[in-house]
C-alpha cells in the first residue's frame, strides 16, 4: 500500500503544477497604456448638414468613423428626378476619393425619397461632393471640427 502512495503523491503534485502553469497562461506581464484617439471628430456629431438646389434636398444625417472607414448616412429628396441611380453614389467623393461601398436601404417608388449609406476610406478632412443630377452638385465642407 505504501508503494502506491509515492506514485499517488507524484500524480497529485504533477496535476497541481500543471493547473498552476495553465492558470498563468494568457496573463501578460506587459502593461498596456491606453491611448486617446486624437482623430478629429465630425463637427457636432448630432448636427445634420443639409442643402437644397433645383428642388433637390440632400441631408447628411450621420457621420461615423468605423475602423478604417468614414460612413455617411444621407437622405435625398425631390419630386422630379430618380435619386436611386447607382451612378449618383459611385461618383460621390469624400476628400477627392471615391467610395469603398454604398447601400440604399430604402428607395421610394421612382427614387424621389432615398436613404443611402456611403462608406469611404477613413478621413478627417476634405469635402463631401455628390451630384444627383447633371448640373446640380452639392459640396459639404467643414464636416470635421
């Protein structure tokens, strides 16, 4: 019986050592220093930017910085032109750059009242430019503080 106690104690000690070693895994001795993102934020995050020309109203309702993207949420309204055409959003620019992607979550009949979300490479300056119909260009400056 005493012969087996040695092996039993050896197994218990090995088990306790393994448990201790695994409990320390994932704990780092490095101390992370939190940093503050000093990227300029959209001017007045709750503000809406709106312009009207030739019976067309374009409103930027939301500007978000997500990961490596700047996402603009737009509302386009009129009673004459179809504002749901892909070319409108494909040709929009932010800081002179074309969009990475865009989506039209809602598109009223005939495209007279359109909601759009346009994603650009992350930027903190520059103008947003969109031309919903030939000859009518909207330029939004000062979107950032």
